[in-house]
């Protein structure tokens, strides 16, 4: 007699679930933000680099823009995500210029002339999926070897942290650090490279 | 104004926050993840919009890397597991004789207390049998195991499944689909059944296919039997094509110059939100690539952007038009 035992595949893992209505607005905004906004990061960073002199402040600007966009999305999802993102970016830069004690005149002039990108699919959105796998592999190649090995074992071979640790001959804590740094680095490379496909500010 | 309330963060602070978000993702995807962990994570997310943004930004990129699973070699980790083949296999002594004596369709009435397993739309489950055989059940699939002692018989009642059979020459493993029969001769194979068409693809080893008539084939790797109510034919597929066809086991659909009609049919097997094609012109356009099986929205967006088509929501379905 055959007896079966059901195993759940790894891919069935779901993100956090929420139940109330407010929570459903949040999870809608989460999905929208990941789907519509984050893929524009390459273009957004180019836009900020062109329009803001102090490069050290750019991560904070990006963060603040994301927070404004996200908080608006929880109330109501903007209909034209790209336009909304760049309008928010522009408004934030103008606010920051106004708050600054010394107003850089040329920055202000640039801002007035700044064009807001429309919602036509720009080249950066035209991601042809057959290139996606190649792009992911190229990103993986750029990681430092230990991180890459951990991510490869985890993401391609589907091993758990414990299995990765034993395969690499390190402690679980170390494996967790390799994975976690690998996730950070891989995502940075992917977001950065999305600007190389032709985003324009 | 909110920017006055929230203090600007330095680049280092943002890096540190990103790392914390990555630690959470690592714990969720690779470590132990209990209900308490999840609750703690929820509290961390809710503590500050900066936390949530750091997480969403990472998660969006990290989700893209799910596709890397498409690179997983055929013989994945499951294959490496060893199974005890012990006294249990001895129970199959009568199997061969039983199979030989079995009339078409009659088997349904023979097995006492059969066990049935099924998956819903979008579901996927791995069934590990006591003899060491693994069965990956794809979306909307139902499988019944023989309840009789000494049998290794499985009925694929509907859907699609991938079989990695623990081979035992003395006790053949038999899959019945309607009144057709696949007998393992040391094998990994894929069977997909729908009302119009039955497809059996052999990935590794050998198997025998017996149709309704006396016609039978011995399959070697790459061989594919396609049976419809009116025809029966054997063709060949490259290893690459078979590997692509098995993409669902890794959560992806892989297309090469595939028409949208065919691609939509595939996605619609897995998702309650259906793709509807406006007309034949749209249906004939082709697309290639690897797509996350459950992310039909992302597929639609790629189709829109790559082919210059329009997409719109209609009662939860996605309509693609020119």
C-alpha cells in the first residue's frame, strides 16, 4: 500500500498577511509600491544626481520621496505612478531648496525648467523577460565570492540557512550574514543597473 | 510639513536600515520563521515609514531574483535524499501479475480505500510515497493512490504531475490515466492530462506507455507521447525544451516565441485572475522569457511594454488588446 505525505514547496511561502481593512490598504500600497515605484529607481537616481549637487544627501532624498509617495498610496493609489513619483521628487527638491539657508541659484533655475516624465512606458520599463535571467546572473557574478556562494545555494538550489552553513563549513550565524549582505548587495546592483537600460531624467 | 518632522538621515543610517531589512528577509526566507517572528517583523515594519520603505525597496528587488530558481539543475535536492527501501517493497510481489491482468478501466473498482490528494488552482505539492517515490503535483491536479496491499499504482485523475520513481525492477510502478497506462522502467517522467489531450514526457530512464489499443511504446529520454481521443503519436523534445516544460516545478513558466494565446492558456491554469485576449490579432503575437507563475500582473505589464499592447482590468481579469 502506498502512503503519501504532503510537503509544502518552498515557493508557497507568502509575505506577511494582514486582516483588517486598514491593513488591506497597506498591503495594496505595499504591492503597488514594489510593482510600480521601485522599478523606477534607476531613473529616479539619475534625476536626483542631475538635479542635486550634494551626492551625500541623495539617499535621504530618495528615502523621503519614497515615504511621501508611499503615504499617499495608502490613502489612494495614484493613477500615474511615474508622473506621481517625479512630481513628488520635484516638489521635495523645491522644498529643500527653500529651506536651505543659502539658495543655490542655478539649482533653483534647473528646477523650474525640469520636465516631469510622463507615464508612457520609458525604455527602462521595457524589460523583456528573456533578458531578466541573464541580468540576474550578471548581478550575481558581481557579488563577492562568499556572498555569491551563499545566495546561489539559497536562491538557486533552494537550501535553508542551516544547509548552507553546513555546505560552506561555517556557522549558521555566519551563513545568515553572508545571505543578508548578499541580499543587500544584489538588490543594490539590480536597482542601479535598471538605469543602464536607458532611463532618462 | 512632514520633512520638518522627520530628521534627514545620513547615507550611513540608510545603509544600516537597509541591512536590518535584509536581516529580516534572510530570517524569513532561510531561517526558522515562527508566528512570533512574524509578529515581531510586523511591529518593526509599523514602527516607522522608513522601516517599511527600506523593506519594500529590498523586497521588490529580492522578489525578482526568484527567477534564479529557473537555473536549478534537474536533479534538485529532493533527488539526493535517500529512502529506506526495506521490507515494504516486498509487499509488491503481486504487482506485476496484477497489472498484466488489469482490464481497461477496471482498476477503479478494485482498489479498496484509495487515498486521494489534490491541489487547487495555483497549487503545487510534493507527495512523498512510502516507497521513496516523489510526485510533484502541479496546479489543479488530483491523484489517487492504490489502497490495496502490494500495489504500486497511482491514478492521475486530472492535471499534471512529475514522477521520480524509486525503481524496483521486481515491482513496477504504474501510473494510470483513464485507461492508458505508463509503467516505470527506472524513470523520471511528466504526465499532463486535460480533457482533449494526454502528454507523457520521459526525462530520465525508461518507461512503457500502453494506449487503449494494443499499441505500446517504450520511451527513452526526450520522448514525448501525445494522445488525443482520436490519435496517438510519439515525438521528441530536446532536453532544454523538457526542462522549460518543467519550469512549474520551480515556480516559473518559460516561453520561446510562444503565442499569447498559448501563454494565456498556461497562466490561466495557475491563476484565478484570467488573461483575456481581445482578438485574434493579439492572440497571434509571440513572447519569450521566464515568468513567475503566479505573478500574472507582471506578465501582463511585460507584454504591454514589450509588444506595445494595452492592458486593463475587467472584473478581476486582465484584458489584453491593441
